[in-house]
C-alpha cells in the first residue's frame, strides 16, 4: 500500500530461498546483500554455524559488518581467520599489516 513501509518482522522467507539469495549476492560480489539475506532467513545463522558449514564468504561479510562497530578488534581478527581459511594469504597479510599500523597494541598481546 502507498505510504507504508515494509515490515521486515512480518516477512517469511524459506531457508531454501534465503540460501539462493546468499548465493546470488555472493556471485555478484555484494557482501551487504549476503548479510541481508542471512538476516531475513527463518533462523539467523551464527558465525559458528557458518564456520562449520565452511561458508567463509558469508562469515567474512558478517565480520566486515561488525568491523565498523565497537567490536572492531575481534572482527578484524575474525577477518584474518576467514581470509586464511579461504586460502587468500596475500589478503590476510595485507589485513595483518593494516591491523599492525592501526592497532600496534594488539600485536603486543
């Protein structure tokens, strides 16, 4: 109806459709879309579930979203784990280098 927004809490998306959306957004290179598809699914998946399923790209998108919050430190460490699990070692080294410059106290722990 005109003038009314969509109520996301009333939206029912089947798990199968949610996975299809994640695949589409992943192939389009849209990590925000992947995170959105995870959020609208019938049960939000935790990063642990994604890790167990080997869905590293989805985990990476989740960590990237968290990296802009007050939990940046743990999210950056999670991103390093994801890039290593996906065998993107050069990206992992670049992340580590950036972390060392941004947070020198983190590397001393």
